[in-house]
C-alpha cells in the first residue's frame, strides 16, 4: 500500500520532467555544408554552398519550431521551413533550394535540402549545425549583429549630381563582410535572374579583377567594386539630385585613384527618368549625342527591329555620360502603332534628343543604368576587345 502511494507521488514529477524535456530549447550554429553522398562539389555549386555557410545561421530549436536569430530573425515551425533563401527561378517559380528535413543526428542538427542549380544527379545537401550553450550562443549572435551594424553605418550616400568621377573609393568597400551584411543571399537572387535552370547550371563565375592587354602597352589591372540592392536594408548609396540609387559599381585602376567608370542602377519611375535625363542634358549642354536601340524599320518596310534597351550618350571632352533604359516587349505592345518608329536626322543633335525624349516620355517605370566613364577608359574598352569578355555582364553589353 505504501509503495502504491509513492508511485502516485512521483507521477506528477515524472510528467513535468517529460514535458520539460520535450520543450527544452537547444542552441545551434552553422558548422559547414556538405553533400548527402559525401562527395566534393565544384564551380557555381561550391560558390552557392559557401554562400549558405557564410550566412552563419544561428538558431534555437524548441520542440517542433525554430527561432532563427541570425542572419535575420524569424520564428517558424519546422513543417513550414521550405527554403534557406526562398529564392525562386524566374521562368518556373521553382525554389532554388528546397528544405525537405530538419533533424538532429548524433551531435549535429541537419537541415537537408535539394539544390536545383547543380548538374549532378545527386542534388541533396545538408547544412550542419553544432550545438552551443545558451550563454555562448547569445554572445555570438550579439557580436555578429554588432559587426553587421558597424559595416552598415559606413554606408553614406554619395552625391553624383555633378556627374563627375572625382570621388574617393568609399571605405566600406574595404570591409570583407560587406556583401553578407547587406544581403546574405545575393548570389541566390542573381542566379534566379537566369532564364532557366539550364542557364543557371551553365553560368560561369569570374573574378572581379581583370586585365587590359593592349598590343604595345603594358598590361593594366582594374578592380571592380560593387554594392547592390541596399533597398533591402533601407539604405541609399548614391543620388543624382533627388533621384536616389541602391546599387553602385566602380571600376578603379588603383584604390588611391579616382574611378574610371561609375555605374548607378535602379528601378525608376517616370519622374526619376525625366529628372536623370534633364540632369545630364544640363550638365553637358555642348556634348556630342549618340543613341542606341531606338526602334527602326528592318530590311522589309513592315518589319521593325527592336532592342531590349534604348540609350543616349552625352560625349564631352573628359567624360561620357550614358543613360540606358531596359525595354520590355510589353512596353512596345502598349506603345505601338504610329509611335513605334520615328524617323530623324542622325547628324542633328537636336533631332536625336527630340526623338529620344519622345520614347522616354512613354515609360511609366523601367530599370535604368547611368554610366559616367572617363574618355581614356572608354578608349581602352574600344581598343581591347577582351577586357570585359569574361565578365559577360549586361552592364558591359549596354555600355558597348
């Protein structure tokens, strides 16, 4: 009888301990990323897995839910955790990486996922996290956030209203973790701009350093510095008058010299487009004018040659300023008919500007690229056909 009473007394305690065991929190941080079959990976797949590892995911597991503390804060049920990046391939909407299991195995918490961007038959990978104690976890998360805030505090808008090249290289480009602080999944989003999985798999990554090798001249090395998509963290990197930009690219021959090329990019509305055009026109009133991509009739009168961008260049004595605007098929569909092709005297700057202004006025919104380029560097680009070939960038395509 006494034994029975003892069991009754201990039952509530055992139930409490069981419940606490099921709901106890555990703290985890990224150790590495591996392939399910244990084999090595290369190329863009290796770059992608480096991106995942460099996210430095810190999370808390509590029963069937996760609380991610870094690189962003989010609480989610394990059953609802579908992707590490939530990046989707443009043409299909397919997730670039798809989480299919989150499970503690031995000493590791494994987030297993399928990566669509590899050409290998085995597409399964695992983010492996190691457990840390609560105090150390809190210290590491606080330090990571502090480092991130320090980098972001260095980003101040640069005023390019004079459209010149006389700026010093911003100090934040010297920060090793700049890209991760701004957008830890930048590579995933860039890959998803590919038109298909096949394009994604065959995409070639290149170094941002490149050489100019012109016959008869010593080779010169240029460095590309880029900061992109800072709208994700509500930061502006540059402005021209009241028009602000969240993406900036500089090409420098030396960190101590002024840039040879400045590229500002944004998704602009009608007012922004008009303001940029007016700023360039007033800054270079006597410049030579050239355009590219304006609609024109093909070899047959009823066929119209269309390009995927239109641009206007203002060529001054020391610099060239170019405004390039992406044009979608939808734009031509909405603005077709009599307005599609306007004839003009290609030797008359006023006529050229008038026609460009006509097309410019038809845009409600569009992606715009504003280039400021030194005349010597432009000559280098014209002379050295291989200079940007490895980069295969849309920016270079539109510049040339």
